[in-house]
């Protein structure tokens, strides 16, 4: 009888983690400060379940209903769970994935409420969410579910009540949000093993998830239902897919476990992933190993001081910066490309997808250059391979598909930054430059040709024209910097000229960036507070500052520092009126500043450029302390695959990459009295700010390794050399 | 025992049709002159199977192998048949469809040769192809297969040898050419009935075919194989679909029949289609009724004189003009739109898809205005609904999908012609004009915005720029004509100006239309014989003449009639050199004139515009007699959904729509001594040319209802008024 040994293992595990759950808060176990439930309420749109760092599997509970708030499957105010599925998006505005969904239950099954299949109510009181571990009791079935995951596999442990009808549903038919099943396969291999696939259409237009799953004990009976879809969207009606029902004898009270591997390649890939990563049912060993992995990653930064709530918000943010991009290959290296074909992996480099680049080029990828230089190289290789297979660098790839969401060609700053920081081998640099230049010359893509010809994207010929102009110009500057480093002078000249195109949409009379027509005239009736089709998810206030590459030039355009400062002050003061209807992505508002969306993210740091760092400090302190918390609604906007959190991680340490490719960081004001970054080379970089607090956020003096800093900026190589940035806070 | 009655029905049917097969050639039975095997050899790319006029089902044999020559499933030189499937394309360059494929066989089954599944060899000696009927004996199984079809259903009659193992495979997994199975469903409803679907990706990116099928007798056993795909294209590997195997007792020698309905909507739609169109197994009744239907359509034109081969080529051509566009809805009116949604039908109007508009706006749709005014209205409604669902008029829709194949917005001439000819109700005209104008102002689509701004599509910013410029200009002229008729003067002015944009790509120094850069310069090193990315499937010679809307203007650009004539003469004389490698679509060459592709189709008629009709007559006569025949290789190029054949139908009668929207026809030289068009209103229009022959193709005198014609042109309203065009041939 095996129960005792398993029970004792469970007890041991409980003892190990009990102290964490109780709040042990040490440098050894920063994972204890991660609360994956932060951001599951409000607009954060994150999931509370488990993932390995940058893992392909995100095994997490789904409430079973659709809607903007349930885009990651789970919304704190909900009270139901209708499955645990293996793929989720971390804080986007797009509802996709939710593949390979399981639901344990005991008859009688609760069904029949709208979209929910078999479901149960649950209580947050009986729910535990940690880095690498999630657990909840399903009230209706008196069944505890525990989840762990490796990179490509998930394991679930179901502790049923003593019953001969312990039932596990494997639902390949589930529809939520944008995700529709287009077909499935569910084969019973033996009395413990099943395999198959689920194909779906959604945001990723062609998503194929193969899986292999094994239960820890034989099922005593099973039934595979072929269900025919019925949706309000007639496009997805009448499609057959499968729900498996597996019944186990749990009269001995022993838990039933299931381990599941997924693959985007084929069944054989899924089989290999399972054998390589999760060969047995050692649930607690996986949990322990994953906790150790997370601690290894999280301990790359150590913060001291602040409140426990602030440290919890910080380590949870740091955790969230490692939930995307996601690994997207099999253990044998193979992966599905944007051309729909299966590719052999690049030796020594794993493949990644889920690049939310419009968001993450700003701070998430810059953070990776400090903490994950090896992954930075692998992500660069992934992007270059994507370019070779797709004809251009990725814009917003998901599950290997190009979704063409958002704008710009922001793989360019990511690659340029990595190359300029020396994180890519010299042998890659020509390939990087070529891919960037080819992408920036895809004249047929989103008005790049027009942009080159006119110097801006004309508003009468394309949508989001103002935003495209400004973002193309930034990306062009990045190419110029890379070209200069490589001694490619004529390319440098070509792209540095293009990078000045932001000037072509600056309207001197209004002092704003404005959408412009192809005949050179301005689109009439410009209102900087208005959200129009010319500006991506934003208004004229928010996009005025989208000149990270040449803040000095922008200051000149705006007729000097005084005017620039006045405009910035207005930005933070001009509160939306009660009658203004703000779009769904304009959240975290401080005046017209919208911390809930990315175009604002560098704006508070711009005061540094006109000699007014005290105002940067004021607004950074305000944002750190009002737009983030350790509560379920602790994110003020979509997490966006790590960018909201990366802003917090940088800013809480006291510096931020306004222009990542400049390799220079603007100093804001830290949240903690001490932050220590463990550098990849072995040293540390420490920011100290004794006495810093909500009241004492202003910096009187800055020294780096004892020498006074002349300006509120610090360089990449200064940080990487290690040492101490000492900030003396004003009394 | 039912054999005798079935046998007697078969015998009766054989008697009825025997005389046809023997060559009865009368006005009562023009279908006897249809040979669907014409064009199955050479580049015609047509299928030999059965279809109702404009039907949704095209039930036809497939050789079972892929390749350019097998794009319609069947290639005359092949010796194998590996299935009879329900959907095919008539003469395109794109290999898609082949849905719901059956194969009768008797053990031992022949398999194992490459792509072929279960197959048999066959001989053309044991094959019969007629309008609405096809039959072949499968040698390996001594089994005769006969096919008939209604609009949405196909019926097959299998006469097996006496065997208890008469087997029918239903293959939902078959892959050919661009078509890959993405999923299928095969359910046995009872011992005679099966239903399900096949989803595939190919040229149509999302093709869903639901079906219901019933056998005429119970199967004694069945087996459904789930097959997992293995292709050289890894994108389509590992996908499950089904092959059903149904075994019948045919020891009594009675044939086994199967009737199958398809639907793009759902199973219920397929069920209704079967009940409405093919409620029983009365194979011969369907055959007789379909023959009558085809005769009703074919007898709309009667030709006299010529050889039997010429009349066969003519009626086969006329037949082929009615194989596309295809009906695309269910009997209850519902259909799948380009938005992927299911739409209720427009009352009183059936929905069509498979519009090969770049080809068919030239002569096929004009022919429909004479022969099928009711369908012209329905096709217009279909296009307008497509516009509402897709945001623009169709470009190349297939199975409800927009494939975006080829260029232009050539739904515009089709709609404008129909409206100008008074075939659309007045209440539709505003909707037509709006849809045309909106489509022509889709600035984000294929450089339409650039075209409007620069007056041409710049070659450095888009591909096929020269062809796009010229075709947009023609379509704009069509909008202008429609606007003028509707009294919309400012719209007329706007679009008539756009229609002159062809002038912007005429290079005076070379005397050719040339691709032009966005800075106004010409693309260097222009060679009019070269096939480049700037010109759609053609070279500079072939696109020089793409100004159907303003031939007089083109004559002036080319510095007068002498230069124009000289260039035309050169066009027909400048033969490709042996070392020139011509692209696959450049066939039917007479000099640089390529009758095998559409841009050349009006060119021989251009001599009429400069007072040299004798040269039009010379080349039209040559094309009629050298580029078409009654042999399997009787088409010199892709049939292109009726356009190659419509050229022949018009030209063989003696006139052709150089510019369909002008409502004026250029007179060429007829193939027949007499052609009578039965007009929709009840009268007839007759072209007489006594003594016309290969030698006597030149016209001495033309009179219309006894009055001499001043120019070699005749107007729509003159034809529709009925009467006789008398052509006196030169001795």
C-alpha cells in the first residue's frame, strides 16, 4: 500500500514550505515573497498558476468564463474554477491559449451555468499561489488540486475524498475568449496513458498543441465524448473535438496524479519532453526543484528595507519579468516556425516565442541584459531565425505565429542593445544588422515605404500613422547605433537621418506631435486629449514624448527647457475630466500620464534631461507607491508580458532605461534602502539610499564608488564594473 | 429482387443517349457536342467530371497525384484513378479543393505507389465524358463508375463484378497539391447513412466542407480508419482524419449507388441539400434532367456551319463558361461569408463564389449579360454582400474565402457593366456605386493610396506595380461610367481623372508602359520582353495594350495610328527566341502575343480602332483556328474559370467586348456561317457569314438589319434589339 509513503512525502513538503507560507523573508528564499495572485484583480490580466522561468507551460486555473478581465483565464472576483489548462498569457489584452484543460470532480457533477463546463466553486481562503506551486480546494467535490510545472510539462496532484468515482475530465473542446477549437485528437494508449492534440484558432491564427499525459494509477473506466461545438460565432460551429472522462478508484484516499507534456511540433516531441523533464510522479521533488530554480533567478537582485508589502510587490514583479518570452521548442530542439514548418533547433540555443515587443523593448529586455545574458543571446537567435523564416523580424509572435499586433519593428532595439552591450558573439553581428536593415526596409509592410519616402507615415493612407512614424524613427536610431559600432558609416548616416523623422510630425504651433496628411498638411481639429485612430492606444499627450533617441532634440523643438518642463508639468496635472471616456488601456492615470500603458513609461524620467531631477524623483516615487501594491489589484494596467513589472524592478532599484540602446540609465529614486544586483560576471552593483521613504524620496547627493555623479545618469559599463551608487536622501 | 428494373432502366438510358454518343448533332441536343475531356491535356487544367450549370458540386475523377498539370485533379496522359471527389477548379493555376473523395474497389486493393491511395488503372477507351455525365471502368476492379450531379449533390453508381466484398472507400484524408486536410469527422448514422466534414487549408486558407451521404443498400460491414498525416511539408504532419471503408454484398450484380450532399455551412445544411435536390437514387432521372438543363443553357446559342470539330470546340467552350462562378449556399439560403461567419441568404438571390475576376471580367461576365441576366443579378448581390462582410469587393474569392490572388479590383467592371446594361434593379445602384467607390478607396490595400497620391503605383514600393497601375485605371474608368449614368458628376470627374493614370507609366522614349519609381524616375534597364516582378504574369509587350478604356488615348500616346499599327504588327511577329525561357503562364504564343494568358485577350481586336479591321480579322481567325481544338489538348492555356472559353464563344460568333463597360463590341471574323443568340427577351440576334472559312476570313461588307455598318463595331442595344448582322466574306 503506497499511501503512507506519499503521505509522508506530502507532510515533509508541507513542513519545508510551511515557514515560507508563514512569511519567512530571507535572502535565501526570495520566492517566499512572490505572490502570483497580485494582478489577478483589476486590469493586470495575469494568471495565478505555475510556470518555470520563461517556461513553455503555464499551468493555471481557469474560471471558465470569457471577457476582458478573464484574458489570462482567471479573475480574482470570480468564484468558480472550470479547469486547469497548460498555456496562458501573462497580462496581455488578447484572450488566447488555455490549452489541454483538466478538471477533477466527483459525481454529481456541477454544470449548466453558461460557458462553464464541469465546474466548482472555490474560496481564496483555500487557495495557495507561490512561485512554482499552486493549490486550491474545489468545494463542490471536496477535492484538493495542486500544480507544479517544468519548462514543457505540468503535473497535477488531485486529492479526492475517498470515492470509487474519482473523475478527471480532459477537455480539448474548451472555448474561452478569442480561442476556438478547430479539431482535436484524444487516444488512449494504455490504461494510464493518453495522447493527442488540440488545434485552435484565436489570436494565434494557427495554434497546434500536441500532448502526452500519464496518470499515476490506471483508470478503471473511461469514456471519450465527441462534442460538436455550438457558439454564438457561427464561424466555429459544428466542429468536433473531444472531452475524455477518466474514472479512478480513490477509495484508499491516495491522490491521483497526472503529468502532461506539450509540444508545438508533434506527438513524438511531446513524448520526448515528458521523458526528459518529468519521467515520474515525484510531485514534491519537482516542487522543490522549481522553488530552487526560482530562488536562483530571484536572488539575482536582493533588496533590503521597505515594507514587506513593497518587497512582496518587488519580488512578484521580478518573478513576472520571467514569465515571458516563453520557451518554444522541444527538448530535441525542434520548433514550429512562423512559416508553419518544423525547424531543427540552432545548436546550443533554445527557441523562444511570445515576444510582446512594443511593450517589452522598453524595460523588460533591458532587464534581461543584466540578469539573463545567456537567454538574451538565445532570444536574439530566435528572432533572427524568425526573420529568416518570415521575411522580417517578429512584431508580436505568439506560439510561433506572427499576430502583427501593435506597431513598430521593436525587435530592432532588443537586438541592437544586446549587440552594443557585447552580449552577442561577434560572428552574429552581421546577421543582426542585416535582419534589422531588411526589416526596416520592408516597404510593403505597414507604410514603411511611405515613411521612407515622405519622412512620416501619412494619416490619410494608414492608421496609427503618428505612432508608427515616431516608433519607426526610434528603431531607425537603434540601427544607426549598431551600424556605427560596426563601422558601417553609410548605413549609420542613412538611419540616423531616418531617426530624425520624428521632427516631421512635430507641429510647432501646437507644440504637439500631430498626425499629418500625405500632402503635407496636418489632420485638422487636433485635440491632444483625444484618442483617435492616428495614435496607438493613446492620445497626443502620451505620444508627445516618444523620442527616446533624442530628448535634447525634442527639447529644442519645444523651444527650450522651460517650455519642455511646462509641458511635462501639464502632462501630470491635466487630469481627465469626469466626462472624458477613457479607453480600456488608459489606466493608472496621473493627469494625462497613463502608467497602465507603455508609451508613458519613460516620461517621468524626462525631467532629468532638463536639469530637474527632483521632479523625476517626485513622480517616480508617486508611481512606485500608488500604481503598484501587493494586493490582487496591485497592477494598474496590463502586465504586458513583464513590462509593467520591469518598470517597477528598475525604478524600485533607482534607475531606468529611457533609451535602452544608449546604454545609459536615468536615475530616479529608489524604493529600498539597498538593492544589490548580482552581476553575471560575479560582482555586485549596489544602490544604497539610507532613510529613503515616501516622504524622503528626494536625492541630495549621488556618488558612484565614492565619486560624485555630475548628472543623474549612470552608464551600463559603470554598473557592470560593480560597486556602489550611494544616494543621500534629503531630510 | 430489384435487378431487372434497374437493369431495364440502365438499358433505357443507354438507348436514349446512344445516338448522342454516336454523334447526333442537332439544335435539340447541343450537349451532344460537349466533350469535357477537351482541355484535360496540355495547359488547360480542366476536370472531365460532372457539374450542374454553375453548380457547387464538381464531381470528377482524380488521378491521385499532384503537380501543375493535375491542378484540376486529372491529366489526360495519366493512367490512374484514385478517387472521385466533389469539388474542383475549372482551369486555374491553383491546386485546391478535391473534397469528399470516394473510391470503389474489390480486394485485393492496389496501393503503394507514391501519393496514390487505393487506385486503379483505366483506359480512355472505357471512359465517357458528357455534359452532366461521366463514366469510367476501373480495370483493376472490373468496376464501372458513373457520375451525375445536381447543384449541391453528387450521385455515383458503381457496378461491381459479382462479389460479396464490394468495397467503397470514403477518403476525408486525401492530400493533393496545395490542399491539406486539417481535420475531419466521419459518423455512421445508420447502416446506409454517413455524415461528417472535411476541413482543409490550401489556396482557400479555411475551407470547411460538411457532407451527408447515403448508400442505396446497407453495408454489411464497415471500418473507420483514423489516419495520421505524413507529408514532406512538416506543417501538415501528425493531423488525424478519417478514411471510411464500407463493404457491400454485390453478389446479385446490382449496382451500389451513393448520393452525397455537401455544404459550407453545417451538417444540417448538407442534410437539407440532400433532401431537396437528391431525395432518392433515381440516377438516370438525374442524368436526364441534368442533360435537359444543360441543353436549355447551351441552346441559347445555335451555330451552323463549320466542322463538327469546330462545333464541338464551340459547345464545349460554351459549356465551360458555365462551370464558374459556382453556387455557394445551401438550399435554405445560408452561406459562409469571407468573415468566416454564416449568413442568411438574400431573399430571391442565390450566393456565388469562385470569381476569377482578373480573368473573367474580360469576356466571361460580359457573356453572362447576354445569356444569364438573372444570374448576373445574383452574382452582383453576392459581390455586394461580400463587400459588406469583408470591407471590399472580392478580388479572387474561393469557397467563400478571399485568396487575394491576382490584382486589380475587377468586381468593379462586372458590377458597372451589369448596372449600365440595366440588369440590376434601380434600387441596387446606389449600393453598387458605394461598394465600388469604397473598394477603389481602400488606400491600405495594395498601394491604392500611393496610386491615388502619385498617379501610379511606384515600383520601388510594391510589386506588380505596372500592372496594378494599368488595371486600377481601367477599373476607375468603370466607376466613372457608372457615376455618370447615375448623375453623380463629381464622382465621375474624380474617377475619370484617375482612369487616365495609365498615361503616367507610358515612357515616350521607349514607347512602352514601364515601371516607375516613387521619385518619378523609370526603373532602369527596361526590356519589354522580360518577365519581371513589376508586371503580372506578363512582359512589357503584353501590358502595353492594357488601356481598354481609352484606346484612342493610347493611339495618341504612341504618336498616331501608324506607330500604333507598327507596334501591334511587331507584337504578333516578334517570336520568342529558342533561348528565351518563358514562364509557365506564357503559352499560346504568336510573337509576343500570349493567348494562353488574359492580358492579351483583347489585343487582336485593337486594329479595328485604327481603321485596319482586316488585321483584326487575320489574327482572330488565326487564334480561333490554332489556339483551340476538339482534342484533349484543345486549350492553349489555363481555362481560368471560363475566360479562355468565353473568348472563343464571342470570337467564334464574330464580336468581342474589348471594353465590356463601353457596351460596344468589336467585330472580328466568325468561325461559323451562322450564329444565333436567343436573347433573354425572346428575340434572336444572328450573325451570318456565308462561305466563311480558314481561307475566307476577311470581311468585305457588314450590314445590320440591311443597313451598312460604318465601323467594325456593334452596340449592346443593337444586339439586344435583335436582328441580323450580315457579313459578306471576301472571295
